[in-house]
């Protein structure tokens, strides 16, 4: 039975295979894998993102980047999540952004938050066992050791790089 997964990116970075952020590349790879496996993937992320599944754009990234602009993107992220959930009832929410706690919908839908950074990067109280039906996972054992032990912390799922995309485009030459 196909699943419907609502993937939520960081409000301030586009999603795609060639973007600067590691979390955004991981979300892109998961989105493509879900679609290839026959599931429905919905991605909420800034305009300019590249997705395989359905895409709900928040807005273009603001310039200049100010606190007002950050707050605008957070609000637009919340609106886009509500829009996506109204259109596609999700079986699970998978959040990736550093700012996930600022825009998750009310508890109810099972939610997995993949933590891509050490604990000190997240706001106080964002990582806790208090939110029902919410689980966390880290991308390495070393990273997970920076977080408190929680009953809803899952084992780490190591990230990786698709090395087949990194093959040399030219024959080896004699530069030395």
C-alpha cells in the first residue's frame, strides 16, 4: 500500500540534488526514492527547489536576508504545510530543517524529525519527548551523542554521497 509522506525542508534553503545544504540533498534523495518506490512524496520548500514528487513552494528566498525576512519565510512555511495537508492527507511527516519546531502542525500525524546538526544548533526545548507521536533520528552515532537520551530518539541513519555521480568526466591525464 503506497504511503503519502509530507517532507518538510528548511525554510531558508531550496531542496535538490545539487544544492549547498546536506540536509536538502538528503531530502531530495528521499523524495526521489519514495517516488521511484511508488509512494507519494510531497515536498514543502522554497521556490527553486527540484523535486520528484509533488511540490508546495513557500516563497522565493529573500534578499536582503533580515529577521523580518526570516519570519516571513517561517510564516509561509506554516501556510504551505497547512495547504499540503489539506490537499493530501499524509501518513507521515518527515521534517529536516533546523527550524522544524517553528512550523510543525499540531500533533496527530506520526512525525519523524531527522536531525542533521549537533544538538547545540537547535533551539532549547525543540528536541524533547513532550510532543506525542514524534520521533527523532540523527545522521551519525557521533552526532547522536551530542543529544540527551530520549525514549523517542531512533538509532542513527548515516547519510551518504552518491559516488556514482562524482566520477571523473575526463580521462586521467599526466599532470605530474
